C-alpha cells in the first residue's frame, strides 16, 4: 500500500525465510537504495531519517509466532546498506542459529523519509538481501 512521507508502517504478514542448507546459521540482511527518480538511501545507523533517507528494520521470529508489536523493533533490528558482520544478537535472533531446513518468519518495519527532493509521484523499489552466516 501507500505510506506517507514521515510515517512508518509494519508488515501485515511475515515473509518466510528458509535456511536451505544443512548448517546452522544466523541471517544477516542488507537493503539496496530505492530506485526510480531521485535515489533514496538506507540510513547509515539506527536513528532519525532525513530527506531522501529511509530506515528499514527486521525481526526473525519462529514460524507461525504472533506478529511483533511495533514497539518491539529496536536498534539491533536495523538493516543497513551493507550486511552486518555478525548475525548473533541481531534481528531478534539472540544467540540461537537457524537450523538447516528450518524456516523463520521475517517481519519488517519501514520509516519513510520526512521529505524528498523529487516531488513527482514515483514508485520506489528496494531490494532486501538475506544471507546465512555462521557467526
């Protein structure tokens, strides 16, 4: 749907993420710049957005678990332009790796920029990359 500038939204459904390998791993994530018109960029660290800068957060929960409350998203859930160097204690994973063959539910929260430099109505596309990591 549509999200106004300066507003936030949480996913209404989880996306399933499968560890399709045989090794227990954490998931790490990165989000690309938004395309279409003037580039938007993911924020460099958890915090307040600025013109043409958005923030995306994610939490992995046990498949089928209840949706997280909006207030449960915190600094360790921040998804930057580069994947974190370690997956432990990020995205609500704690110190528990996802076993091979197991799916987790991914919930997202998006903070829109407060303003944009391109005032035309343009659809934006962001690419979320999820990678398995041993540490």
